[in-house]
C-alpha cells in the first residue's frame, strides 16, 4: 500500500504533464495559420473521446465489440508476412520482399498488432475532420483501423477506402470483419506493396489521406513516400505508424519530416503525421505526446 500510492501518484503526475504539454503544443499548432492546423488540432485533441454524436458512438461501439470478440478468439491464421519483422528480429528487405510464413493468433493481432485507443480515435477524427474523398491504407491486418476509417467516411456521407494487404489470409479475415460491420465503402487489394501500390495509386488518384501501417522500415517508408507523392492531392495528410519502434523508422521519420514536399509534421509518439505541399513556403514541426 505504501509503495502503491507513490506509483499511482507518479502515473497521475505523468498524465498531468502529458496533458499540459499536449495543450501547449496544440495551442501552437492552432496559431500556425496553416490551412489544416485547426482540423489536425481538433482531431488530435479529441482522440481519446472521438464520438460526439449518438451515431458515432454506436459505430465505434460496434467496432470495439468486434475487437473484444477477436481478442477472445482461439483462432489462428496462417499468414504470409511481407513486413519488416519485429524490433528484436528485423528482416532484410530481400527477405520481406519474398514473404515469410507465420502463424498468428487472432487474439494477439486484435490486442497487440491492431491499434487501440487513443490511436483508433485519432484515425476516426482525422477522417471526419479532413473529409477525404479517397483514403489509402497500407497494411490491413484484421481490418480494425480500416473499420474506423470506413465508419468515419460513412458519417461524412461520402468517400471510399482502399486498403492494401500483403497476405491473402489477413485480407480474407479483414473482408469478413468489415462486411460483418455492414461497410461497403472499401476495397481490399491483396499482394506485396511493391506489386500492388503503383497500380492502386494510378487507379485511385488523387489520394487525400494515406495511413502507412505496413512495412515498418525507414528506407521503405521514404521509398513509398517518394512513389506515392505524384498521386497525392495537394494538402493531403499522411499518417505513419510505429515511427519510434525501430531505429530505421526513427531515421526514416526524421528524413520524412525534412522532405521538401512536407510543410507540416506532428510527432505523436507512436505515430506521426505530415501534410504534403509540393511548394511549401515554410516548414513547421510539432511534438504532441498523445499517449
């Protein structure tokens, strides 16, 4: 009991410091004068409680009910993984290009691999605030992040998501999950990003919102950004997951922030977002600790 109280106090103090830092940085972001500054600040600031209306609450609760069901599942999936591996055992790009057979418990995918709150709320809020016509996701997994995007697009009343998944088994499970939630505003494209990304960009251009949650490698991150740049709408937003997990991703994120086509970046800790402007007049970078 004596040790528990200081531990709880330290946790409370840490949350308090994070809230203060978040408010300060969001205030600076709002004052920037960038055309997307207020929308981004609203999306980030409300990430922990994204649902503002009854319809939004019901949509999010359906997704979270699915997440709970998946977390309790004893199902496993035989998956062909084209990703970068994990932080303790990263894969070479040549190995990732071939694909590595893995067996994954659905429960682990639902609780560890897929993004929970406040990150799911951030994704939902960004799509609601930015009102993109075309969303592109790289890395579908079970379809939970895709579900948040589909739900936000449905609330917007327009827009469509195209999500890329390397492994056929994950894609099939995601399609089942999204259809089970009643969504029909999505397409899943199956195959390695190196094969599927180019044709998808050509077909779906211009992309207004891109969520990169796939190949977590810093060099790949920059290569994919360069490849997508001609197909991105001016003023589009790119959200990148796991910018701090891998050393290569930390390097890749820093290089992305410095890219001449990026005029605004926000480091959120586990994720980062950038705004794309091929002719930026100035650059601004923010650090907003979300969790």
